């Protein structure tokens, strides 16, 4: 069979918005074919299919909604993530 999945992540060193990076990666059969990174600010394709989608998504509403995810998802939850990690270490 074939597997398609998406991984969203927040990487941070502090609770400051500038120190947080949000990424959304798309995989097909364990191969990453497209990624959005908040530090780049757009989608980047790694395969022929990914490059075509990146061009389309970077010119549509998809890229605008992804740019807001750093603040909406990561920044709102960084305190929860930090507290959870500190209490388990």
C-alpha cells in the first residue's frame, strides 16, 4: 500500500515568537515532497509533484493561512509544551 501523511511541528528555544519555527511537512511513502517553514515563509517542493504544488500553494490562500499558524498554534501552546517538558525531566 501507499502512505500519505502530514507532520506539523513547532521548534523553539524560548517563549518569544521570534524564537519559534513552525513547519508543516507532507510525506508520501516516507519521502518528504513539500514543506512549509515559517522561517522561509512559503512552501518549498522537493520532488516534481512537490514543486508544482508549492508554486500553486504559494500563489493561493494556503500560504497565507500557514503563515498564521506560527502564532495561532505554536505561540499559543508554547507554555503548555514547556511546562509539560519541564515536569517530566
